């Protein structure tokens, strides 16, 4: 990969940095000036922290990057020394610079370990459960969902549910549980008829229990934090990194939220206290963090959810906050999130996939 894939100039903004990380599949960028002199490093964690501090995605990265990074001097290190430094500081790459701190090359952890397969993920993580909430009626995708359960609506010749399961299983997460209710027999028949290699377990609701009421049946049956996802979203992200973020911060619930731009196609009138026009803002754009429908939940939260009663995630968040539980947010780039739960986004999802 070209060196330019790892570098970004300091005059760029957070939104551009997010795109770079997504495009090249990296977690760290080297910040340089126009002469390719190293100024610092910028990680995905730096970006998330900045967003959580309510900085705009248009904020220049010069305000948030690490200006005192680890680096190696050209011709003055061994691979063994580089590997120890990478592992000790839990970083993905280290820049190699000359005496003038001009970027010459980089050393990647993956390269030194020869292949990603030698990076042994914690076996604890590989035993984590993934709960897919697949019991809804899919009102926003009618008329398809008059016939099919929402998880079986096809996207590029495959059901939504297959895309979702693949994302988790590709990263080693094999313990999948589907909560089902609407058209439950069709759901079970699909996995039976296709002789799916996915070892799926079903948690069948006898009546509609809302967006998270079905999780109450897991109380006392799961002893470590687990993933919960809606059945109409497809996410491209590092689940291990998300889980580590959740555990490191000791959150009871972690909400995955996407940055999203909203444009108002009209001029906005601002008036003063006398009702007179104070200013006109032409077609303003706003950026917000929006809930994607993916969560990491600590099992101690399950006792909050009422048994066999309709209960939604917004109620869970409210009750958790009242009980002084820690609810964290894990920001991701808008392009990492594909929403296929409504027709306005369905066609876009097909194009993205």
C-alpha cells in the first residue's frame, strides 16, 4: 500500500480523516505538513473522543491529533525493537522518519507478525453472543413484509439477515440468537430449508414485545456483555474494537451512533423578540449522532427489562439512566452504516452493497 494511504495533512477535517480510515481500513493516520514532515498521529480513538466532546466533524484535525507520537529513526532500529514498541503501546503502526522528521516509511504490526491470522484475538471475545432482534412486523417495508418477515427481504439477491450474520461471523462471532415473532415459522423454515451453515438459535416471543422486551428472557442465562442488533442494519466495523471500548469504559450499555449530515432545503428565518427578521440562513446543514441500532449490553442491565411486556430501547435508556447506569456512545462514520429498514434507504443500500 502506498505511503499516501497512511498520511493526512493537518489542514484536513475530522470528516475527511474518517473517510481515509474507512477507505484504507486503518485505525491510525500519520499527520504531515505539505513537505511530508511528520507532525503527529491521529487514531480512530482520537476522532471518537473529539466527537463525544461535541466537536463538529468539520473541525480541523490539527486541534485533536497527537503531537507527541512514537516513531522510529531511519536505520536506527530492528524489527524486534519495532514489534516490542507496537505491542507495548498497543498501536497499529509506527512512522519511520529521517533526521528532519520527514516520513520515509511505516512499520505495521500486521506486517511484522507476517499475517493477520497470527494476531490471536482473546478467546473470551470469540464466545460472545450476538442477539439479532428479528421479531418486528417491518411496517416501513410494506408491502414486502405483508408476505415475508423483514429479515428475509432480499438485498442483492440475499436476505438482509444473511448479510448481518456474515458480518459477525467473518470476525469470529459464531454464537447467534434470533428473537422472532412475526412470521416466526417462515423464519425457521428459511434456515432449515437452506441448510444454513450458521448455527442459529431462536428465542420466540409469544406476543410482540417491542424493540428490546424479548431480551428479558436472557436474564440469568448470559454472564458477559453481548451484542444486540436490529435486523434492518448492516454495519462495517471492527466488532472487537467496539467490544474493547465497551469493556475499557465499564459501560452498562454502549450505543453505536453514526455521524449524519441533515440538509434543510430552504432558507431558515431567524427572528428577534419583536418578530422582525434577524437573519436568513440559506439551506443550512446540521450534523448529528444518530442511533444505528447496534448495542453492547452488560447482562446486569437485563434485570431492568420487564418480563413478557412490550418494552422499547428508548424506555431502557431512560430507566438505565434513572438507575445511574453508564450508557456510552461509540461514534462511527456514516459510510460504515447501511440502513435497509425503510424504502427511502433501501435502494441506497443495494448500491452500497
